[in-house]
C-alpha cells in the first residue's frame, strides 16, 4: 500500500520538459501504429477502390486539356455550361412529354396522346412527321453536344469534390498523379 502512495505522490510532481516531450513522442508513435494497422496503403492501382482516371478516360472536350502547354499544368479542366435544349415546334409542345431536356431520354408523345386530344389520323401523321424532323434536325444534335458537355462537367465535378476532400482530410488522404510509359 505504501508503494502505491509513493508512486501517486511521484506523479503529482511536475514533469520535466524532457519527460513530457518523451511521453508525447511515445503517444504519437502509438497513434501512428494504430493508423498503420487500420489503414493499409494501397500499392496496386488495379485494386484501388477510390476514383482513378486513365488518360483514355478523359473526355475529348475543349474544356479538358491534358498537357496544354510546356511548363504549365498537366491537366486543366474548366466547368462547362450545359447547352440549352431546343424548344419543340408549337404544334408539338402540347403533345410531348415535358422531359425533352434530358439528353439521355429521347422525347416522346404523352401517354395516350391520340385519345387524350381526340386527334384524327391525318393530324396524328402530321405530328409524328414533325416530331421526326425536329428530333433529327434539332434535338439529336443538341443531345450529342449535351452528352459531350456532361462528361467534361462530370470530370470537373469529380475533381472539385476531390479538391474539397483534400482540404478536409489532408492529414489522412493524398492525391497522386503519375504518368509514364510501360515497355
């Protein structure tokens, strides 16, 4: 019992700066060891489960430039505005599904449109012909441009999210950029 009281009294004494520094260094060694056990670094790109891009994955868009100029950044990506979808002709506007602004979903007539609007066969044929012309001349070229812009914008958003993550987790997360030739 007496030895416990002696140890307790010894701890009450102020620590020397060297002892405090030694104790802090041992504590950080402990934390580093815990981190190494918990977070094993990835050594093989093929098994990395976070986001990675290959040069062939980068969109061929003016907003995305790889090695734009000597001495400049390796990769430059600008935020791309999405083109405004074309408006359908006035006669088609009422009978089309209103979701023609999605480049991945081809515009179509509203479900049950013939019966809903009480149209005769001649009007149906005329509207179908107008839709084909509008799709071919205006909507499909727009959809192609919009899909292309979406890929560049998606890369921009991914890189911006990565930037924000680096700001928040700079002590536990790192960004690697590599290039080279395999022979």
